[in-house]
C-alpha cells in the first residue's frame, strides 16, 4: 500500500470515485423507482384480471348452486335404476337439454357435467373444439375424481385443479344427496383476456398452482432459469442471463395464482434519457481509468518497476542485476545510470570483503584445530609412567606410537580437510590411548565402507564427540561401549552420515534440549566448547548443507 503505483492510482480514485459512486447510486435509485412503479402498475392490472376471472368463476358457482337447488330433475337421478325407470331417463334428457343451452351463456366453461353415484352414470355436455380422444380422457378423469370424491379432502367453495394429457383444467363440484353437479374448463380459456397485457417482447403471464408449478409453457422457465416464487407485496427479480420482474396475485376461488414475468430490459426502457446517460458516464469513467493506468504504466510505472526489480535482485544478493537503458524521461536515465554505477562499486567492495572473510575463516579453522585438552597429554604420560613401572614395554611402545601419530595429526594445521581414512585412524589412536587408561571399562567398534575412505572431511569432526563421550560417560563403575558407524546416504545430493553412539547414561535433558535447539552451550568452565567448535567449523565450511542431530537412545546412551 505504500508503493508509488498504489498511491497514484488511489489518488486518482479518491478524487473521481465519489462522483461516479453518486452517479451510479442515482442511476440505481432511478432504476428502483421505475421498477416499483412498473410493479405497482402491473400488480393493479393483474389484480383487475384476477378479480374478473374470480367473478366469472363465481357466476358459474351461482349457476351450479341455483340449478341444483331449483331443478327437481336432480332428485330423480339419485335412486338406483330399477327396470325401465322411465323417470330417470326423462330427467336425464331434460337436464342435458338445459345444460346444452345454458353452457353457451358461460364462455369460460368447456362443459357442465352431472354424475349419479348410485348408477355410476356420468352425463356431460359436448366439448367444442376437442377431439374424441381428448373427450374420452377428460371423461375418464372426471369418473376417477367422482368415484374418489368422498375419500378426498374436497373443498366445496374452491375450484380444484386437474391435469389431463399434460394440460391443466379447473373444475368445481357441488353435491346434493348422491348426485353431483359440476363445471369443467381448460385454464387456457381463462388466459384469453390476459394475452392483451403488454409484458414486453419476452414477457409472459401464466396461471401457477399453489405448489408453484406453471400450468403451461414450462420450457420458458427452464430456458430463462426463472424461479416461479413471487411476493405479492414487493417486486422480485429472477432469471439467469435475462432478469424478469415477478408480479402475482392469488385467486380467491381456487388454489392457483395469476403471475406475470416482465423482462427487466423492457422496464429499463422507461428510464429517462438522462438516467441512461449516467450509465454511459460510468462506463466512460472506467475506460478513462484504464487509459490513465496504461499511460502511467508506460511513462512512469514501468521505469519505476524496472528499477525496483533491480533493487530487489540486489537485495537478494544478485549484484549482476543492471537496469537496461530505454527511451524515457531524463530523470529516469540519470537514476538508472547512477544505480548501475552504485551496484558495480558494491560488487567490487563485496569481492574485497569476501576475500578478507575467507582469510579470516582459514585462520579461525587453524585456531580451532589447535584448541586441545592438556589433561589428555598429562593422563597419557601418566599411563606411560605406570606402564614403565611394571615394565610393560610392548604397551609402552603401542601407546607411544599412538601418541606420536595423534600429535602428528593434531599439528597438521595447514589442512582444511583430511581424508576419512586419516580421521578414522586418528580417532582409533585416541581410543587406544583411552582404552589403556580405562582397561576393562572401555570398548569401541568402528564400522565403515572401504569405498568411503578417500572422502574428504574436516579434521577432528569424529574425535571431538568421542572425546566428549570419554569425558562424560566413561567411569570406573560400569563398562562403556562406543559404536561409530559411517555410511553414505543416497539422494539428489549424496552425503556421508557419521553415527556415534555410546552406552552411557545419555545427555542430561536440559543439555539435550539446548543442543537440539542449537543454543549456546558455553559455560564459564569451558564445558561443551568442543561441540560448539565443530558446529562453527561445519557452518564455515558447508553453511546449511551440514547438520548435527542429538538424541538419547532407547536404552540410554548419547547419540
């Protein structure tokens, strides 16, 4: 956030963005107002149409109730037929003639029907415009409804919905004794006046069941990803790529609603011209911002970025990084030339400092190699003296030879690396001398592969830890065994693992914790200086490629 690029772009935004936000907010507010107005207007229209449809259905209901109450022929249809039963057939003919005439007075009705439960006899008026197959399907559906009428939770004051051959129908049944009288119609007849509502080019008005299922044209909802739910009190936008405003009204005569979906694009066409201009201004501001950013990038940010990239490379240690000259302002030419000159001077200075550090490291290595424990020599000479008293000349010769080889190795201060063979022989000489100091209390074993003997290792890297074992683990109370194993570890960067393990009591927990955390172990008595020396030497020679791990074995012993 403190970068120059951020500050320039932020400055541009902070000066122009409030105005654009105000314009956008004003535009959105105008859109909301227009949508609410369109919603209220269309809701009023939908209410009018729904009210008209309900009144038409109510007129049919009145006819059903009045006819059932006043026509005595319905009573003659109630008993079961016995013999010829001339009154039954006469009443049936008279009612049929009446219904054929009366159905023409109700344009929204397809057919009236009468059903005698006792005789399982269904009488319907004709279905104008229907094929024979369609009429039979409807009659079968009516028979099914009437046969299960008493078992269903039928609401006498409501029109019900039925589906025949993927088409939706409305029906209403009234009952007197064992005779049923009802009306049947296709919902498409109710939709005829609604088709005159202006809902835009892609708008649609349909009847919807109380289970939110459209009664026709379901592909319209799938194609436009429309949610059928609506809120009768406020507008809802739905749809995928194209949005639609939803307006709906529940019928008072049945469990269905009249719902209209109005394309949002048609609504926004009603916005004032100036409101649409605000949208273009917002788009123009975005384009201007992009042009401004491109201009800043070419003239200002790109040269700055190249300079910053070169600085970061130098910060990471790459002193070969340079800023290439390109046609730009005079100020950047001067900055680039000065930066390149400064990097060259730093590179020369670093080479000189690096050479001085190498020399200092060599001297430090020599100093570390010369740090030797004087007690070791005193103890070795004391062993020679004791052996001379008992005239053990063979042991005196052996310890003297080991001591000579040990001293010859220690005084080779000009070597940074020695062969693994020399390091192992030196460690073995040291252990032979210590074994004569602690007869029957120290045993050791060194295992390695002959192919590794030519490998180069820092001098005293094994002997230091062996000496630490002699100092802290070997006592006259119980024998100690020291195991040294050397093996090569395979991998992308092969290395040698030196494993030193004694059978003593192991590291004290506080010392082990500090060793594992690589904390300083120096004390005022000079303890643990050998381990610290090895760690320092490995870091000087290998940086982070070498590693020492410390632990205690499962059965005690330091590892």
